[in-house]
C-alpha cells in the first residue's frame, strides 16, 4: 500500500510537472516576442525621453523638456487630429463591417466563407498600391472628377488630402481588421439568448446591447 501511494504521488508530480512545462512551452514564445519587440523598446524610448544623453549626442541630462514641448499647441493640434481620425475610422469600420458579418453568420450561412473572403480581399494587395489606387480615384482629373464632369454637375469633386479622404483611405485599409473580431463574437453568440430576450419583452435596441 505504501508503495502504491508513493507511485501515485510520483505520477501526480510528473503529471503536474508536465503540464507546467507544456504551459511554459506554449506561453514562452509570445511572451519573449512581446518583451523583446514591444516592452523593451517602449522602456528604452521612455527612459531616453527623460535622459536623452544616454542614446544621443545631447547636452541634456535628466529633463522633462520633451514632455513640456509635447503640450505645445503646435503639437497638440496634429495629436488631436490623429485621435479624431482614429475614432472616425473605428466608427465607420464598425458601421460597415457589422451588417456584413451579421448577414454572413446569421442570414446567408451558405455564403459565409465567400462573404468573408471578399471582405478581406484588400489585405491581398500591398498597402502602398491600395493608397495609390485611391489617389488616382480622388485626385483632380481622377475617376470621381471625370464622372462629375460627364454628368455635368458643375461641382469640384476632388477632395484628395482632405479629412474625408484620409478617413476613407484608413477605413478601406483597416476594415478587414474589424471583420475578424466581429466574426468571432457573432459566431459564438447563442441564438437562444436573443430569443429569450424577445420573450422577456426586450425591444430590438436592448436585445442588441
């Protein structure tokens, strides 16, 4: 009996050790990748920002000069503009991607793969080529301008380098990245929860949220 108990303890120890090693093998590569290519560079940049002498030929020692410069109005304007572009891109990508993904998963299941395939097609083309394509469409004398002229509308349809053009290009580029998380979320959604919500008297908005 003592021998069997010892054997069971040894087996339990080796099983737990094997699980621990398996966990380390699975998690170690991504942890190392994030540490080397994200955490360490961010720490280096952060330290250099307050002590630039360590990495560049600078007379400055320990200083907060760069942070005080960052809140200068000349820098704050582009910063807030970038935040606005990011929020607008996220909002429009969500508005465009959600109906497509929902239709693919819940309504047209037989065409699910095909719909998702067409949704991620822009990723098959280099980013630079996609942007040059939009430049040729939005520039003076571009496709939109030619259509407006052909229709005789008499308006200036060129809005290259404007805020709407920037958002349009960003949405076109990052739209596929909105498709994947929405697909994973909607695919795992239990239809019985929606039915239960309706049975309990919830309206469409409450059911959606």
